[in-house]
């Protein structure tokens, strides 16, 4: 835990604690720094003085768009993992010809270049917001493009953070990828935003890097800049002017959690029931950054980065070296590769408009495995590349390569995927359980594949009919929701009956208390961001399987999400709960 100089802690007359959604489990105490505001467009720059000024104004706007796109691309090339992915995506937005064309039309109608960019972006954001899902999440990135382009046009400093001179809590209404890329991460003690959600890019990056983060912390930007604040991600709180007792408790918890990382034994309950502890990763770089004993393998390797930024569909020759490098980095440990999870809400630049028809509800459209309906060659080429990479391994390591398809809904889909994967030389084949239909028919799906992995983020979204990016509905997406727990338990029971592995790769696996309940339900592996592994390992190590089963039964019997968590907590070991700060 990062702490500021103790003499700077404010007296307890500061604003009360602000609550939000915590990301991760860590904490920090440091002075708060606010992100610079968006530049205002002065009245004399809102319209062209003369129509003949249009060509010069258009050239200025295009140059600003190109410079921002190039700067973002340059940052992406130097950034690690998930941050590089979001920066590349944002650079593509700045370079989008459709955006430039909208700006041209507005300038030719007499608007000043800054206003033209502002209004063009607003039009596109309205379309993205109406589309919902991940389209809506990209609105924050597009606003960042607008802000930086408008600043360049007006000759003003770019919005964002001043230079950090000491470890600080970075606070903003929202943080864009460009904002995040400009941070000196060695001086970022924590991230706090009033907007965003637990699956947004700020949360993804914080989770990957183990930085304390609280999102949807309404009122946080009203805390005066320079105030020392305590950010507790485990409890989702931001406290201005923390007292000595709070600072000491957070420091003690941080010291205890650092000590937990020294336990690198395989995951297991107190009485020896194995529970594989795996890492979620998005790139080969993420795999290479895992410590030799941080995880027992990779439980979710997202492969989208190979496709979403590509101008043409990646060939098997382009994909194979990436998989070879990834498998080499895991050194014979289990590596679960999720095939392409893209579609209407994560559009592919190289697909034609016919391939990706507009959908009113893209989250329920052609995505994940369903792409075989419109672009079957994508899955064929990807599995061929993965098969070649598998054959390049020593024979004894080939069984470590597991492949699973996202958005499987029926046993027929599972059967078709399994046949294709095995035909290309992948020996262990599975399906993700992300929709209620798959959970309800888990026994039939397991008859077709070797394992299943539950994606609790999407499963909660589809079960509760709630956009998982909608922060104001976060209570409905609580992983302790009884309906979600029932579907997870049903899937685990099916796996037990079939004697086949059932994993969880949603971030609910990173909650040590939920990990106990999942283990009690019969889940055999838990995959999460690497920084969450020590706490989950410790929780399992101090609970027998019988106690985990009692925790699961109590949670499943509860009528509400809050009561399910309280019931689980009541049966957990009190010392472990106190050490890990599970009482919040």
C-alpha cells in the first residue's frame, strides 16, 4: 500500500467517505490529483468568419486528427498488454474516415473546426450510446479523442493530468486510454473515477497492474485537490482526510497481503482438494509478465487483439507465431485459449458491411462462436494456427493446450466446435457457459466437450437482462444474485456428474469469499487477474471442502444477493475474513 507523509493527513473534518465499485483488493493513501478539464471553445471560434476559410479550417482539423491518431499509436507501441489494446483502438477512432467526413460536412456548412469536431463526435457518440453494450463503452474513448483534437486546434494544453511529482491518487469524472497512457505508473497510487464501470478500460488496466481502483465514486471530484485520501478497493471507498486508525489498518492489511504472495503452492483447500488457480490474460506480453509461480497456468487467453485491429483477417501464418510464443511462455502449464470473441459489439475492421449487418441489440447478436454463421473461415484459420502451434510443442506438453469457444448456446454448437478443434489437432476442447441456455443444458454440452468454463460477467448480464456496462444497475449484476448462483451451481453439478472440469474465468473468481462458495459448488479451477491470486489461495488454504460446501449451501439458500454474501461470510473463518478485509 502506498502512503503519503503522515504529517499531511487531514483532520476528520473533511468530506465524508465516498463509495463506489471497487476494482481489486488493494489500498493506497496519497494526495489526490484531478485531471485537467476539457478545453472550452471560445465564441469567436465557433463559426467561420468567411466561407472561403473552409479549406484552411478543414486542413487544420484533419491535421489535428492525424496528429492525435499518430500520438496514440506511438503510445500504444510502447505500452504493455491491455493498455496497448485500448490505445490502438482509440487511435483507430481518431483516424476513422467517417469522423473526418462528418467534420468536413460541418465545416463546409460554416462551423469552426473545433465546433465541427465537437459536433461530429457528439453525433457518433449518440449512435454508439443507442447501440449499447461495448459500443456505448467506446464513447469515453471517443470523447477523449474529441478533447485532445479540440485542444490542438485551439492551441491549448491537452486535457489530462499535470506531471505527477509524488505517488498520487488520480481522480477524474472518467479516464480515457489517452489519459491512462500519459500516467507515470510509478507515481500512481490509485485510480478513482465518477463514471465507468467494473468492466471498463480503467478497471481492466487497474486490475491487470494491481493498482487500487474505485469507479462510479460519485462526488469524488469535489474533494479538493491535494487532500490526502485513502482508497480502499476491497470495500469500494474513498475517504478524505483518513484518521490514523484507518491508515494503520490499511497499511497492516497491505503488509499481510504481501506476505500472502510468498505462498506459491498449488491451490487447494485445507484438506487437500485441488483447486487450480489460473490467470486471465489478454496478450502474450501479459503471459510473459506472469511470475514463474504467480499462477498455475492461464485460464483465459483472450485472442481478440489479433483480430480487432487488423485491416485484413489474420492468416494462420500470422497467428501461429503468436500462439507458439504464448505456449512457450507458459512452459507446459495449462493454457486455455478462447477463440475469437468478436461480432457486432466488437466490430472487425476487415469484415464487410454484409458480414456485419447492423443489429438493434448487438449483445444478443452474431458474436463469439456465432461468427461461424457469417465468417466461418475465421474460426477455421484460428484453430488451424493453434493446431500448428500445438504440434510444435514437445509431445508431453501438447495436452496443456485447451481451446474453448465463447457464446455457446446449444449442445449442437458445442459438438460442431469440438469436431473442428479436434480435427486441427487440439486435444482438449471446451465451451464457455455465458448464457442461461448453456447453463441449463450443461449436462448435454459436457457430453460433447472435455470441460466448460463459466464466464460469470456475461452470465450475470444475460441472466439479469442488464447491460454489464451500466453502472447504475450494478446491484443487478452482483455475482451473488441468487439466480446467477443457481446457474453456476447447476453447471458445477453437471461437471461433477460427468467427472469433467468446470472452471470460472469471470472476475467473481477473484473474490476470496466467492471463491470458497464456488469451490463448495464443485468448481475445479478459478481464473482471475494475477494480483488477486494470493488472497484467493490463502482463503482456500484455510477452509476445508466441507466448510466450502456449507458456505455454498448457505449462499444458495439466501433470497437476495446481499443476504447470500452475508450468509457466506458468517460461515467463513473469522481470522481469514479479518485478514483479507472481507467484512465490507
